[in-house]
C-alpha cells in the first residue's frame, strides 16, 4: 500500500476496539507492520507530538529520524536533543509554515493533541487493530471524514505477531469526488 499523499495536516494513529490508542503512556500491543506503515507515512515530513508522546518513544528513536520533530508542551523550559518545542498546536503549525502549504505535516499524538488538531486535518491515516484491550487514551471522532482507501479492501492482514489489522485512509468529507 502507498501511504496517503496529503497536503496540509494529517493525523496518524493505530487504534484497537473501542478507539483505544494508548494505556499507561504506551501502546498496548506490538504490531511491527504498523510501525513500518507509520514510518512510511511520516518519513520526510514534520511530525508534531505532545510531550507525553515524545516520552513514550523508545530513547533510541528520539528524535524520529528523517523527520522534523516538534513537541508541544506547556513547560516552556523543557528541552530535548533533536526536538523543537512549541507552546501550542497553533505555534507548532506556524513553525512549519502551515498556512495553506502543499507540504504535509503529521500530528502523531497523543489524544489531547489529536482532538485539538482534528479541525485542521485533511486526512486521517488509521491502523485498525482487531483486538480488545483496556486503555486510558482514545482516538478522536472520525465524524466529518469519509473512507478513501482500505488495505486490504476486504478482511484483515495478519501480523507476524498474530494480531489482525488493516490500514484506513480517511479524508475530510467532500474531498472525494
């Protein structure tokens, strides 16, 4: 599958049944194929994340290579090697020149930042994970978005870890002719 080409703002996440995207500061499943998809979708583009999402990344992957890493935090003194900081989503989007830019920027979490960015988003790249797990962080509503692509077109892929999953690309309603 080819990741969605987007202009403007995209949100990318994986979610289990019930919209669970996280538990206790981490992802409650292991799905290597989703990690590869995430890398393919976001490579070369700026990524915007909250500080808790930054902290949840394994240290060896901070900053995410091949991407400009922008961390939204209310702690003005917070710094980390390889991270740019912004005090708000608006400041982060402004720092990448998002004012009708044709270049994509990806919001990668967490839950609060997803909810804040949803109104700016043109595309959602979602990995649906076919498991039921408890969680404390949930995906935002998909209202206002229409499915543009599903991979596989029917059914599910099965991961090497045994978990079933599929990739969805949703675009803002009215963007599909």
